């Protein structure tokens, strides 16, 4: 049988095709694809109802990235879903159940699925603004299609009101299956992003009645870094500030708008400031577009950041439609598996040493659909034993073989 982690990496790097029959029940019994944030598909598919993720037998959740040229094909025979490659069956799989809130409306009459998406099995994800100012002078990140996606898919709601975000959070947390959340969005001018985040967190408090908020904001460094304290006072647990590339020269080339408006040095300063406020051990993380800069340089970055109390999160790159990298290729799946194993050892060693305790988990086994972290387990039973019923999976799970 194909090793599950390697299969996940292959499905992410090469995308998949799906036979129409295999999509039976999509949008009613199973969770359909929402064009919620960026588009990770290799191809635009305006009239095609797809799904957002699949689940492999060992529990790995894999983001579905549609690619008409992929050798991987999902089919169904006699009720059994499976993925094959050139006619050879590789693995069984299942779709993710559709959450009840996808069928509900907000008090203003909008579909709740236009406000937030369920990522994987338990993470509620909100994109506060499906637009980024870096596109205005063509300095968007080369891998990003934030402003392209709403032009392809009419259902994208570019801004979401705080009160409606609170309503959807309340529904998804009370009725399930949400166990944690993620808020992100495009870069906004001045202090607008901080104001939006604060309004969202207050609305979540009010509507869902939660005092400590089990979630993270992936954001841009605010003009005044002491504003992180405001988010902490509002109960937020975790912050992500995405460098995308560790080497400053790659950062400047791949993310020219971030360099122009914020700057690499300011991102690093903000990461250190956030660790001082939220604590080390992994509460502060930085996302990376793994596969663009050399592996050795990236691993140096993982180590340097870990020494500062920051966890690096490598995402498997998808050269998606509408990005400047469309038509390019990501590294081989094996490259990502090796990278993940090497970096997990670094992260666990350094974060444990710096905080004196097990690293704070920053990603969840049940929602980690774009990254090979945490490593999936050999069997569902083993998975339960390791996570012990906790909401979040930990770095140790990834590094135990390293
Ligand atoms: S900062 Fe970069 S990745 Fe983020 S929305 Fe803007 S262009 Fe996209």
C-alpha cells in the first residue's frame, strides 16, 4: 500500500481529477468546495461542483486541487471511493460530511457558507477581505490569486460583517463540528486589519459566549506592534505572520508588495514582538510557501525562527490558476516528505528547549489539509491514542520518528 503521507504529498503537488459519478451527494451529504480564500485548483472550473477535501484511511485530510492533467483520478465503484493512477488503485478515501450550518442563513439572509468555510473536519475559517491592496500596483505575491478568484466565482463575498461572523461562529461551535478557527484576509491600508480583527473577536465573544478564543489570526504586522496586546486581551490564542520565504532576497522577489508595504525586517520584528506578548512554544507561527527557495536555506530559517520561539509551517505549493506561477511545477512529493521530517525535528527540539514544555500545537490533525504537518498516523486507533482526545495535534506527533 502507498504510504499515506507520500500519497497526500502526491495529491497536493499534482492535483487530482474526479469522475462525476464520484461526486454524488456533494453539496447535500458531503461538503462541497467553497471559493473562500485563494483558489488552489490548477484549473478554473466555473460550472463544476467539486469538493474541498478528501480523507485518506489513516485520517490524513487532503485539500482537493483540481488539475485536468493530473495522473490521479478519483472514482467510485460499487459504492467504494478510491484514487487510482493510470488504472492502478492506490487507496480508498472518503469525503467530509457537510456541516449543518452550510444550509443555514444569517439574520440578514446570507448563506452562512458565504461567511465561513469549514476547513477539514473541525476548523472554521473566515476570510475578512477577499482582496489585497498589493494587486493595485501589480506587486501581489507571485503564488497568490486573491483578487483573481472573486472574478471567476460569483458567490465570493468580499467583505463579511462582524455580527454575521459571530452568528456563524456560534452556530458552528454550538452545533458542531467547529473546534477552533482561523481568520485571515488580504492586506488592508493603515490599521484597518487590526480594527476588523478586533470587531470580529468581540462579535464572537458576544454571539458564541466564548471567553478564551480557540483560534488564530493570520495577519500583517500592524503599524504599532503593541496592538498585538489588544488581540490577546480579546482572548485570541495564536498569531500567524507569514514570511512565505525565509531568505530576504526570495521574500523580496516572491512577495514584492509585502516588501514594499511592510518589509522583511518588520515581519521578523513583529514575530519577535508577538512571541513576547503571546509566549513562545509555537503560539506564534509563520507560514511558508515551501518549494520556492532551496531546502537547505529554508531549514536554516526553520532553525533560526524556532530559536526565537516561532513555529514555521510549510505549505505544499500549488501553482494555481490566476497566479503568476500558474503552469509552473512544485517539487516532487518526496521532497516535501523529506523536508517535513527534517524540519519537525528542528522545531520540536528548539521549541521544547526554549519553553521547557511540549510545543504548543499550531495546527490540527483534522484540518491540516495543505501541509504534511502533523504527520498522519498509521491507523485511526493509533491516532486516537496519540491525540488522547485533545482538540489539537502536536509537533511531537510529527517528530517522533525524527
Ligand atoms: S499579502 Fe500576498 S498572499 Fe496575502 S493576500 Fe496579498 S498577495 Fe495574497
